[in-house]
C-alpha cells in the first residue's frame, strides 16, 4: 500500500483514468479501518484528500473496509474475493453506502481509482 500522497499522484498522472472521470465533480469518503479520507474530485482529478475529523462532514457516498482487506485488494495479484470491490462487497469485506447514483454511473472510474493503489511489479 502506497502513502495517500503517492496514491493520489498515481491517480492524477494516469491520463486514461482522468479522461474517464472528466465529468466527475464530487467528494466521496474512503475508509481504511477507523480512518476516513475525503477525496475531492474535479474533472477526474483528485484535487485534495483530507482525513475526516468532523463526523458530520462526509462525501456523496462512502466506501469503507478494514485495513487488511484493502491491503489484500492492493496486492499485485489479489486473492479470490479481494480482486474486485463488488466481490469484496458480496463477501461483506467492504461497505458502500450513501448516494450511489454517481458511483454506479462512473463505476469503472471508481474501481480503477481504488485499484490504482496496487503494488507495482517493480
């Protein structure tokens, strides 16, 4: 697992991913264990991430999982049930809630954004 800063740099330097998300302008909450991060996306780029400290501040939707579940998802070759966020959802390894319309309308973008934190082969 990369640091949040390296992960955001990976997202924003991926021209295909940014192009795929060019119509996305929202903030969503991404939870790793007890820590929630607010990802502010403007035209497909993550322009800020902040650790959520005020519980009433939230995003349009939330994707949350335990640290060990995300660490398995972010392996170069994730094990069964950890390779895809919907497989993880079906096994109750993550929770997705909130206004899911923009999430579902841009599903591949968010799946690619999350998996872009996978370990590199280097």
